[in-house]
C-alpha cells in the first residue's frame, strides 16, 4: 500500500514540490549566510583600519604628551580597543605604551599575532585574528619609528547576528517545508482526483459505456484532455450506434431477399403451377438475386473504403461521355416509371478520376432521383465546369428533401421516408466516400421543386 501511494501522481508531485522548496532554501542558505558573515567581518576590519589610520594621523600631527589619553579617546569614540606599542629589537617584542579602554587585560594583547607580524615588516596589515579562543577583527600600522598602533574589535556580536540569521532561516525553512508538503499534498490530491476521474472515464469508454459525459470545466491541460476524452466518447458512441444500425439494417437487407427467395422456391415445388406463373416466380427470384449481388458489392466496397484498400485509377474522365452512358442505361427505367430523363452538357468537362467509379457514383445519383420522385417528374443529368473543378450533376423537379433530412442523406442505410423497402440505403454513402477518395466531393441543393446532387472532381483537359 505504501509503495502504491508513493507511486501515485499526488505523492510524486508533493515530493517534487518538497524537493524544489528544500533546494531553494538550501540555495538561499548557502548564498545568504556566507555573504552576510563576510560582509559583517569585512565591515569590522574596515572600521579597525579607519581607526588605526586616524590614530596614526593624530600621532604624526602632534605627538601626545600622554599616549594613554589618545588611546582611550579613540577607543571610547569608536567602541574598539586601541593599543600603542613600543617595539623592542633584541629580542623582538612588544611593550604596551598605551591601551584603551582602561582596565583591559594587557597580557593577551602583547602577544597578538598581527601586531608581531607588523612589528617585523613595519607595514600596515588587517585581518581576523584568534586570540585566547576569541576572534577579532584587527588592523595594525606603524605610526613612528619603533611605535605602532593596533586596533581590534571582537567579532562575537557580528557572529552572533549571523547565527541568529542562520537559526531564523532554518526555522523558516522547516516551516516552509512543512507548509509546502501540506499544500503540495492537498493540491496534488485534487489534481490526482481529476486524473482518477479521467481514468475511470477511460475505463467506462473502453467497456463500451458511452452515456456518462466526461466533465471537467477547468481550462488547464487536464480540462482540455477531459474535453478531448468527451469528444472521443461522443464519436465512439456515434460509431457504436452506426455499427449496430449497420448490422441491423444489413441483416434486414439480407433477410428480405432471402425470405423472398425461400418463399418462391417453396412455391415452385408445387406441381400445380402453370408455366407463366413459374416464369414470373423465376423473374422475381432473379430480381432478388440481383438485389443480393448488389448489396454484397456495396458492402464489399464499404469494407474496402473503410480499410483504405479500394483500388482506383487516376486518369482523365470525360464526364459528358459518362452522362451519355447513364442516360442510355437508365432511360428504360425512367420510361417505365413515367419519368422524363434528359441530358444537358455544358462544353468540355473532363475530370481526373476512375471512370468506373464515376459511373458508379452517377448510377447512385440517378437511381436515387428516379426512386424518390413521383411519376411525371423530370430528371436531368448535367455536366459543368467551374474554378478548376468539373461537375457531374443529377437534378430533378420533385418535391425536394425535407430540411431535417438533408444532413443525413449521405449516412449509411439512411432513408428519408423511414422505410426499409426500397434500396439498401448505401448508394449515396458509397458515392460520397468514392468522391472523397478521388479528391472530390458531393454537395446537395434541395428545395421544393428542385433537388440537385453534384459530384465535383479536379478538372483536366482531354489534351493532357
């Protein structure tokens, strides 16, 4: 359980925030504390240097009658210890001539390492010195032959300030780490809950449950991901509905001709049937076989289109010639249905595509017009060219398609009249997908008294 919790996004985000805050505090500590300590120590050293120079200037301007007064005066004014030494050569030693403030211990100062170094070189120096287990900021300088001054100030107060800052930074760091861990855990928990909701939604979608929406109103990346999940859910729900409808409609389309064939075969076994009746039954059986064959071909085309395995030729196609072939093929059908089938050609209209598939699209459009318009309706096969596109159109003077059905006419197995008796409902769906594969499109214009389906393809010249 502990391992699972540590592997959760919430725990990882909390630990990441903790590491970031701890790293930031460590950087602050490592930068601020040494810098602060260095600045404070340097400030004390510079103060000692200034006092040493002032004592030197005062001595050189006028040698004091009583050096002790000079040392005590500067010590009191600057809150430092001012010591004036006489330098003995054989052996090298320091003798305190004046020391302020009054009452300061003399023994330790006479052996000060910085004072001894300056006595040897007789040059001015300054640094931090440890004397009797205490640290001092000191400056020493020669003020006259055989005379030197040492100014020292203890660093306990400055170092105590640094230690105080250290403790406060550490205390603030511990509080900040605790707050970061708490806030990070709470924020990460909220974040993790949103991720778990997406996980549950993905499991539902994977299980085929598309009814519950994926809701997350936030505008961050998780919110965008949730909305993408919801769009996927809606699309999968549509695909699932389409799959079920496809199976139901395909089953119906197969069952109807099979039932008809079975019935006619059963009747043909009756020996009392006369020859004309048998011939009529055979004709109807042939029609049902043709219906089954057409449905099988359409289903095969759909499967190839869905799989992207449909082979198409890319060559110039004379749409005028295609229109003539459609007129010849459907004129008897139009006459039997009391339709007037006409042809209207508008100049040279050649397109780039597969001639057999263009004919297949034209058949679907003409058949659709003849089937869904009343007797006496005029149907025209037209060709046109515009803006680098060539069009093959089928127009009729029928009552038009109701507006609520227009968005669905290219859906598989869709029928605007709501019946399942005429056609498979696949022709227009296949026609649109074939046009798209040939880098074209089909548009629809419909109003009472005029309905036009146009298939647009890239136009070419027959001379190309």
